[in-house]
C-alpha cells in the first residue's frame, strides 16, 4: 500500500526501483517483490523502453469506483452536525448551478432564535458568503465570464453590485480561504462560507455557518476557524490532496 501511495504523492508519472527503495527505506529486493505482485494484479505497469513503473488499469478502476460512490450531501451531514455543535449556529451545504447557487442541506441548532435557509431555491453568485466562496475559486475564465454580466442586483444596502468591487472581494476570499457576509443577501443575517474541493481541485460545493447578524458577528472569527477545518476534512473525503489551497483565517 505504501508503494501504491507513493505513486500518488510524486509529481512524476513513473518511478524506478531505486527511487521507491530510497523513499520508503526498503531494500531493492523487497521493492522488486512488491512490484512483481502489483504487476501481476495490474495495479502497476512497466514501460518497456525506460523500465520504469506507472499506475495500471486496476488502480484506475479502483479510483473510479470510489468517485462513483461519492455523495457530497451524505458525506457532509456529520460535518454539518459538528459545526452546529461547535458554533451553536446553522450550518449549510450548497452547490453551484450555472450562474446561481442552491442550498441542498442544512442543520440548525437547538436554539429559540436560529437561521433557516430555503433548500432548492436559486440564489445569485454575487451576494452572500456561500455564493462568493464558490465564485472565488472558479477557473479565471469562468469567473471573468460571470463578472462580465455585471452590474449586479442590489439585494440589501450591503450588496456588492459592481464587477470591480466584487473582483477585489474575490481576491481577498482566495487569500484567506473563506468568504464573509454581513447582511449582503439578507439584511439581518451574517455568515462565513468556504469551498469544498474535489479530486481535480475544483470547488464542488460550499459549506457555511450562519446566524442572526447581531449574535453572529462577534464570533465570526471563531466560526471561520471551525469552518476551515470542516471543509479541509470534507475536501479530503472528496479526493482533494492539495489542502494548501484552503487558506488560514485572516483578519483582512
């Protein structure tokens, strides 16, 4: 298993016996025996010209089988529950649909006054933390195409409406790894949200923590810390390995 994992951690698509031996602290004889077994089962293959090894068809089939079974909503449910326990505020899960964003799940705290979101309803990408968390990490071409549709509808007095202001905010979101909203989409609500990345490094969903503005604003930094830990863990379950993309909390 360590030999197979080594192929996923190296930038090179092929490895030699000596490289594997040094990396794992194994003798070349042991490495040869392991590679022979993996070759027999098609988990690796050998390149005839270079005599170096690469992942084989069985490894691909194994990975595809895992990804076919991924259900982000099911995987996120225990993480949403943990966020509610940690923050005593509502946690949500959203996905993008074209130039809109949709809530697909939520968990609410056992408090008398709490935020509740509307599942399945499309919201624009320019307003609110979940929307901006998804927009900020799109490919530059997609992001430019969306910004070109501005100016944007003003939903509250705090809504960003110009492409220039929104681009600057998206830059800040990418640097710190999460988005903030203080009444941007709903005047009396505040939230933080961060993207969940898939195995390709693409933002496949967003998790948010939200609550009434007056109650949530003083603990927004604490919620952001819990949120970033949550999206790192869910991204890892989705196959994402480059967790450095998701930033550390900043006071910016």
